[in-house]
C-alpha cells in the first residue's frame, strides 16, 4: 500500500464509505508485519519511494514464498534478488505476473505498468564475464521505472570499443560502470562524461584481483571526479542508486 492508497482509504473513512474497523484491518500490518522469521517492511515505499526488496540468498524457498505471499496482499511490485531457480519454482504459482531473469538472478513479481523515465541509465561492462552483475543492475533499474541501455564488453584492453560509443555515454543521465580485473573502466568513463558514474567492482579476475578487492580499491582511488563506488558484485545497489538519481 502506497501513500496515495492510504490517503484514499482515510478519505473513504471520513466520508463514511468505510468504517473504522475495516480501515484498521487494512492498516494493521503497517509499518511492518512480523511473521517470525522475517519482519516485512510494508511501509518502505512510503518512506523511500520503492518497496522492500527480498534478498533471497541464505533464505529457504519456503521462507521466500511466505514473504512474497504477504507482500502480494498489499498489491506490491516485488523484486527478489540473488534468486535461484528453486526460489522461482517455489513462488511461480502465486501470481500470473511473474518473471525470472536467470542471468541477473532476479525475480520480478506483480510488475506495475508504469511510465518509463525519459532520462536514460547506461550500464557499461569491461567484459562479458561482468554481465551477470550488470544485468542485476539493469533489471533493478528497469523494474523501478527507468529506461536502461546496455553497452557490454568495452573494457580498457580494447579501449577503441568504448571510444567508438562515446555518443551513448553522453546521452545517458547516469552511467553504471561494471568491471573486474583491475577495475580501470570506471576511471576512463568518468574522465569522458559530465554525469554521475556509479562504479561496480566485480569478483572477476585472476589471483591478484583478490575476488574484486583490487577493482574495488582502484575504483575508490580513481583520479576521475564524479564517481561513486558500491560494494563488490552489488549490481542491485548500483541499479537502485542510479534510479534514485534519475528520478530527482
């Protein structure tokens, strides 16, 4: 239930179309609903503009199903991240409007028909191996109502691939740069554009990349201005932040 829905409910109470007991029944699970193994934050969309997102890793299929069932009662668009096929199989009968994005490991349930933002988010990767993290960012941003364009495998080992797409960089309002190895892509992109760049280090790379720590430190130490860095492999965080910037 979003802020507009609550306002409508209170208006109906005031006009006498809904009695107080009925209104209390609708509102009783706000701001959160305690189901034992989880406390579902139904109020988050009112505070933050986006509903609570289910992080599936570490949860059982039964727990994910229980959370989705409760959230669907509030007619919420549900984003479930780091979800495998078992989690999808556990909930796919709960709603006709459900889609599993295998590469991004994201389930979108009860997607709302919302107008896409005119401003574009561009997701760029250093290599093909970075695409799963990039897709997590892209699907997150698209679910939250953004127009997203992808530009994959344009890393610094073949810098001409990126430079031949500079026009796409300039057309975007926010850029998400996803890279492993030494993580140099974010610095290069940041030096070419006048817009926010969200850098996502990935755990892709050989031994000395230290599962993404080398890329993380390189991005944090970038000499290009206007770059923000999220955690290793945190495509969701990048997509969420880009969406927040894009709607300002």
